[in-house]
């Protein structure tokens, strides 16, 4: 078993159909993949997992220090890899939390990249209006328990949520 001194990060990427919009050059998904690639290049000592979601979510890569393989997997992601007819942010967060559940790292983070167009029923985040405002049953419950802190940033048409996991 490898030991590391970095943090454990689960990157959660929206692969719903709306990520194909071309309001970013060349499209939202490509812009998100470039952001992720740059982020990974700046985290050489951190284990990173990758989760993709649309109507459902799945793990693309478990926590790994092999960033070369991870960056290659990210470049191969395309719309249609998962059912993108709906956007289930709750499913993406759930799988990301599962990836970090058994982590022994002192710090765990989920980075959620989405265009903010979510439309699946269930425990998705509802609209976020400003920093630390969390609505929706899943995120609100975790925030109330002190398990997460939600920060929202915006990169043009992409919303980037940094979800810091306090304890699982």
C-alpha cells in the first residue's frame, strides 16, 4: 500500500448533453477538461479520482497518483459515455463521496465541474446563489452535519463547486 502526504481529491465531471453547448470555445466540456488537466498538473503529490455523471454516475478512475493515466482518461471522455439526457448532480456527488469514504488522508476534497443546468429528480443541489448557500436535500443535509463546506466559483458558463469533506 502506497502512502502519500498529499490530499485526496475526487473530480466530478458533468457529461450531460448541455455540456456540448458552444458558448465556450470550442464547447463547455472541452473547457472543463482543460481546467481539469491544468488542475491535475498542479497537484503532483495528491491522489485524484475521476467521476463522470449525467443521468447516472460512474467512476472513471479510482484514487491514483498516476496522473499520466488519469489525464489520458480525461482526454478520452466524450458526451455519450454516460446517459446525458438528464443531469443528476446528486448521483455524481454520491459516487465521489464513495471514492473518498475509505481514504485515510487528512484532507479530502470533491471538485464538481458542471454548467449548472441540472434537471434530474431526487437529491440534486438546487440553485446555488452565492458562496456557502446550499439547497437540496443531499448537500443541505451534509452541510448541516458539518460534513461539507460548499464554495461556488464561476468560469464563464461553467460552475465549479469545491466541496471540502470534513469527516466521513
